[in-house]
């Protein structure tokens, strides 16, 4: 009888141990739980709203979107196209954007507004000075001429730099204040102004209409267009690195192709007329990199002279290291 009871006890104990071992095997370890949680967190997509402008500077962002480079990096990116800097800056001031295609003088205005924005990378953009005056062969010939532009903006900053390099001062030209770029182009075409400063696609449109280009910035050495980011994104090194990786992949892709491969983006998103887009030659796009320190400081100094900044500002404080 005792032997039977002892046998039953051992059987019950064995069954209990079997259940414990089975549950232990099925329950994930603490390390496994941590790793799973960490993986889930890292796999979570980051949503970004990026403002763009209708200019070639924005092309890599649209290519990154089209080719899925953002998604590959775990980024859910919405590209919002703005027709004017004024609309874009209103969205920035209202906290609607995480990043935006903007420029070095506009960045100074964000500093003045204490918006917390900084430059994450320079972009591939350029300006050209065009004229309808046959007597104007170069920038030096602009002395005594009228130029359609808008003060306190990057195109005028470029004009003033060109004047200085050619031995002229700002007082040697008459500035006709014209807010809208299409209106500036029209004034020069109608000979109501002698010259203006244009980005593409307006630069290509001007040359197609017969205007003469007397100066053009080299996007490799003269970077005034930037991708600005708000404070939250600027502090998020991991997300910035992903954004940079996607951007650089798009740049490498673009440099292997011709403008004809991106006709839909050029015409739909970047404002190129179809006739101009067909004959357009893409610039060589540069990978993400910092705006030259002297360039950014010169833009901030110009902003101070124009009353955009209230005091002298060290521009280096408003440029982030390029994320890698």
C-alpha cells in the first residue's frame, strides 16, 4: 500500500515538473523580450512632412520618393510643394513642416524668428543673371542699369556678390522691386527692366525666349539652397542619417540618367513647361554636404545689412554636421 502511494506521488511530481519545463520553454527569455521590443521600436516608421519648391533643387527628394528610397529607410515622407517662398515660410512658422527646401538668407530669417531651424545639407541649385539689353555683355556692364528683383532674398544676395566681384557697388544699379519671379522675367522680356536673376526653370525659359545669360553660379562651389530642418528633426541623428542615405541614393541615381527620364517630375512637380523640359540638361548633383562656412556667413552678414537679423550672428551655430 505504501509502495503504491509512493509511486503515485512520484508520478504526480513528474507530471508537475514536465508542465513547468514546458511552460519555461514556451516563455520568451528576458533578453528575447528586450530584443523583440527594441526591434519593434527600430522598425517603426518615422513620418516626415517635407516642403519642396518648384526648382531642380528638389528633384532628389522626388526621386527618393518615386524609387522607394525613403521607405527603404523606414521613412514615411510626404512632399508638399509650395509655389512661393512666402507660402513655404508661413508653413514653417506654423510648425507644419519637419524639413523644407529653402535658402541661406531665409534661414537667417528663421533665426531671427527663433524657430529653431538649421541647415542639414546644401542642395544643388543655381542662379543666372539674364538681360534683354544688347549693350550688356557682362556683369560690369550693368552699371547704370535697372535690375528686377526683390531685396532681402537670396537672388539679390547673389546679384550683390556678382557686382562686388566686378568692381561695382549696389548703388551702381537701380533695383526694381518685383515680388513674383514670372513678373520679373516678363519685365525684362518687355524691356521694362534691363536684367534680372533667375533660378531654373525660369532661367531656361528666359534663354529659350532669347534673353542673354551673363552670369551663372556653379552649384558645386556656390551653394545657397539648403534642406532646412526643425529642432526636433535636427536633434534626431538617427532619422537624419536615414534621410541623408535616401537623398544620396537618389543623387547617385539621377547622375546616371538624363532629364528625359524625369519628365513627369520636371513638369508636374518642378514647374518646367514641357517644351523647356525636353531640352533641359540636368546639373551634376552633389551628395549631402555642408554649405561652405564662408558662404553661409556671408549670407548672414547680408541679412544683418538688410535688417533681417538684428545683430551679428555666428552662422556656424545654424548648420548641422552632415548625418552619416
